[in-house]
C-alpha cells in the first residue's frame, strides 16, 4: 500500500500475545535509509487497549517520496520492522487496468 507525501501514516504494532502495559518505541528511517532524528527523534507509541489485548499506535508524516522504514521495539524484547512507500500524489497509488479491445 502506498501513502501520499505530507499526509500522516499510522504506525500500528501488536506485541506477541497482545500484552498490555509495555513501553513501545519506534525509530524512523527516511527515504535515504538514514535515521531521521531531526524530524522524528525516537518516539513512543500510544497504547490502545482492546478487548483481551493491546495495540500500540502513533502517526508520522513523511516529507519526501520513497520507502520509509520504521523499527519498532517493545519492553518485552519484541521487535518489528515496517516499510511504507510514499508517493507524490494519489494518482500514483491507483492502478488502471489496461483496456482490451
């Protein structure tokens, strides 16, 4: 799935077993692969308590096109890596099927 530049992207993370009460942090790496500490210093995800489990969320807004990578780690030693493709405009996100005639 692609996302549009300068529009918020929601990071979602669910730890193994949906454990509640964890500290969950994320590091954001920009389209060049460099850690973007200027715009996105290490951030903490917000806990959303669900029935029987927890989900952690936070938003970030990329300011360049390309592939952005988020490294997530929780206080129970769980980790995840997520990538988000960022495009210039919504038209780049739509695939138009070829006309057969």
